[in-house]
C-alpha cells in the first residue's frame, strides 16, 4: 500500500478520491498474485486493501449519500 499524504489545502473531494483510489490500486496490484494461489502475500494484501477500503468508506460515510454502500459494507465483511 502506498502512503497517502495530504497537503493542508486538500479538499474533501480530493482526499476522498485519493484515499479510495489508493485502496483500489492496492487491490488490483495484488489480484494476480492472489488468484494465482502460489503467493499467500497476494491474498493477504487484497484483504488489507479491502479493510482499507471499508475504513475509508466508513470515514467518508457522511459525504457519500448512496445507500448501496451499506450493502457493500455488509457483504465485504
């Protein structure tokens, strides 16, 4: 996972976008290794990416009005 750093002038939208993009990039960067099955680190990193995504969605929940996010949260557990 990449370390996210936000300048003081970052907007809510930019922070949310960069946070969610980082989670998705981590997911896809490890997808091939996880599906291959020979490297358990790929599976672990996909789980970490999912936990990070769920945390980011929880953090930004008041700014994302889409009800399907509740369903995603429940299914991703």
